[in-house]
C-alpha cells in the first residue's frame, strides 16, 4: 500500500483522468435514470450497463444524447 501511495503522489495527474471519468460515468447513469423516470419507464442497473456497453466507445456528451433513443426501444 505504501508503494501505491508514493506512486500516486509522484504521478498524481495519471489518476486524475480516471477520477474525472468516474464522475462522468456517475452523471451519465443519473441522467439515464432521470430520463427513464420522465418517460415512465422502470429501469435497472442492468439496463444502464447494457446501454453503456452497446453504445461502445464514445464521448460522454454523445452518450447522453443517445439515451432517449435507447429508452424508446
């Protein structure tokens, strides 16, 4: 654990990208559930993960725009 800590301190910017990506993913999930509720659709974590994996690699801004079309299927 100590070596991990020192790597984090020495190269802190490497981990910032992952941390930022995590928060974007959390926001995407919240938006997915919010839009599903607005459409009166009950949804699950499985539905969100299916959406995320089916969309493939894409910027989060594009993924947010694709939520309505996925939910209408």
